[in-house]
C-alpha cells in the first residue's frame, strides 16, 4: 500500500471525527504553542471527555541556521520549518498522560550556498576551481505530508479554564537533496558533462548523509483555554 495513501486516510479519519463531534462549546479549547515546529495557535475538541480529543495546529514559519560539511565542501544556509497539523490525543488511564498520532502538512526545506575551499569545490572526490564552477547551491527538500507519533502531558480540553500541555514526538518525512551550479562551459561539451556528472554523484552522497532529517523531533509547550 502506498504510504502517502495511508497518511491521507489517517487525515480523512481525523477530519471525519472532528466534523462528527458535538458542535457545542463544551470541550472546545483554543491555545498558543511553541517548540521545534515554530510558534502557532491551536483549536482542540474533546470527542470523549478526558479520554479522546482532536487538535488542529497552525504554526508560523521558523528559520534556523544550518551547515553541512560534505566531501571537502562546506555548505551553509537556512532551515525553514512550517506546518499545519491534525492530531488525535488518547488518554487510556487519565487525562494527564496521552498518546498522540496524526499528520502534518509542512513546508520544511533547507536552502544552502557552498563555500569554495582554497578557491575550489570538491564534488565526488574531484576538485573544480571557482573559474570552472562559478557558484554552487544546494537545497534539501522534505516530503510535504508527514505522519506524527508522540506522547504528552496535559489535556487542553479537560475542564473549563487554563491548561498547560507538553508534547514530544517525531515526524517522518522523506528527504531529497538537489544541487545547482553555474559554469562557463558550453552546454553539452565534455567538460560540462563531466562537471554535472560529478554534481549528480555528489547530490546522491548528500541525500544519503542528510537521511537523519527524515525523523524530525517535534517538541511543543502549549497554553490552552477550554470553554
């Protein structure tokens, strides 16, 4: 079965549960959250009081510095994180501790610029001077749909009033690296083809090296008000 179809099925199920929930204000909570996914707002609804709730999160973009040393070339740039999440929280024993599952639609990516070392770039073990390769940029793209699993403390919908929550989990998202370079070589020439063959080999190496980004830590603290 296609993993993306599974994720879409989970999202559809959570949405159906939200729509079928009582429209009454009781058990409805609004909140503000901050963490490794950025800062944002949330809307929660209790489906089964003190046992099962659903939550919709909207996070503002978060940017961080990011650097990578690969094959003798240094890349530096910015990691941009932004996400829209739909989660279900299940408390099997009490409304204090819960398990969470859901999906995030995100726009996470890293934009990087390579810095030549002693006037040259190294690609797949080959050295190219800054006159042969006048610029080199990279981008790490992450799948836009990512399933989430986590645990947490607190229930924003437990009772009327203010509540603190804390959640820790992981997002699983596919990752791909791209490299873009500029060169004075004529397109289709032997030198051009050799350069871009080395770039493609280096791109595959970087894709393998950044595989740890598939598992993105999602740590969140929240303050919620339940009606």
